[in-house]
C-alpha cells in the first residue's frame, strides 16, 4: 500500500508539471496569435506529431495523436 501511495504521489507531481507546461504553451500561443495572420499551417501540426512519434516510440501513437489534437484545438482557440 505504501508503494502505491508513493507512485500516486509521483503521478501528482508529474500532473502538475504537465499542467504548468500546458499553461506556458498556451501563453506562447497567445503571442503567436498576435503575430500571425489567420492562416493555419496544418503541415506544422502534422510535423509536430510526426516528430513526437519518432522521438517517443514507446508511447502509443494514438495517444500522441489524440492528445495533440486537443492541444492544437485549444491553441487555435487562444490564438483567435
């Protein structure tokens, strides 16, 4: 039971780090939105996913695709 507690604590810490990084990413998206026209670069999104799948082959490709689909959706929302 103690081992489970330790592992859950580690997950809690990682979850906070993930959210902090997402918050930072969204702030950068706001800045990008100020600089760019209303042109969407779908190739950029495909390239990001392709690179992540290549760098992290042990993660399920579907997880990366779905996760970044949501991230891209909110990034675009923030940029408008």
